[in-house]
């Protein structure tokens, strides 16, 4: 009797696990419906530009993201506030070993570990938590996002503040070169990420 009871409990457990898994829907991230903007500051000014999203998956349960990832094409990083030779020079420098070394590390990736609903503030309703990998180096990071899910489609916008020095990008960082003065580039840069995904 005890054995059959145990088997029944095990079977019920399997059914519960299966129903939970079945509730998760996987959506394909659409690069053409997505956009990643970057913003970086230095003592004497700032620069901004774009980097392309290559691919991704978003896992949803009802109206909440429960997992997923997206891959960024680091060979596409470019500047949008400059033109001509100045733009070409900065674009090349960003791809060099001083910064993202995109020849060796041609992608970056963010993997979602969990999300938390938050009281709507500044248009954001969700905290997204995960691991960001740049130049083969991974660190945990979280950021606020505005997530909308309906009819098998997802639209999300978030602002991720990244400390570049954690990813071995120390070029002209005042944290490592104290006498650099007004030539310093700030350690943190911002990624403004818009994601579109659907079945």
C-alpha cells in the first residue's frame, strides 16, 4: 500500500511539473523589430550610437518574462553622432583591443535568470535580472524595463547601465589611471534596449 501511494504521489508530481513547463511559451526575438542604442560619456563630452541585435529567445509565462537571452553583434557597433573620418576613426577604435576587441569577441550576450514585477516608476514595470557577457567575461546585472505581452507578442524596453571596467575595458578610465585628468572616459555606459518578439 505504501509503495502504490508513493508511486501515485510521484506521478502527480510529474504531472504538476509538466503543466508548469507547458505554461512557458518561447518567443523568437525579431532583430528587425529590435534596437540597441549605446550612450557613453567622457569628461569633455559624450558619444552615442547603435549596435545590432543578432538573435534571441524570450520565455514568457502569462504576462511575465521568465527566461530567455539575446545575442549582440559586436562587429556592428558604430557611432551616430559623428560623420566622415571622425566617425570612422571612433568606430574602428571601439572595435579595437582598447575597447570591445570585436575581431576576437564578435558577440556579447545577455541571459535572463529571473524577472520581478515592480511598482510602475518612470514608465518601467519589471526588473530584469541576469548575466551579461562581454569579451568572454560574465557578470550579474539587473535593470528596469517596461514589458508588454499580449496575443503571443512581446514588446520590451529597458535601460542597462554597464561598468565597462568589469569586462576588462579600462582605456582612459580614471579608476585605473589617476593622472588622466580631462581625458578620462567614464566607467559606465548605457545600453537602451528595445526588444520585439513573437511566436
